[in-house]
């Protein structure tokens, strides 16, 4: 016996189920630890200029 669910309710139900799963996957995929950061060696003059412009 199949349960008949109206399309509007099905969309809401799927949204309620899939949203927390998607948020969990997004949080798990992000590694924001500072150990992953590396010092940039590309265009040091531009980086210094950007820092000076931002602080003045």
C-alpha cells in the first residue's frame, strides 16, 4: 500500500530532511584550522601595498 503525499507537502518534507544533512556536510567539508594557512610568496609588493592602503 503506497502513501499518497501531495506534491507541496512532499517538497516541504524533503526540504526539512535534506537541509540539516546539507548543512552538516558543508560544515564537515570546511577545514578552517590555521595550520592549513601558508605564507604567500606571490607578488609580495602588491600584498604590502594592499596592507598599507588598508591601514591608512
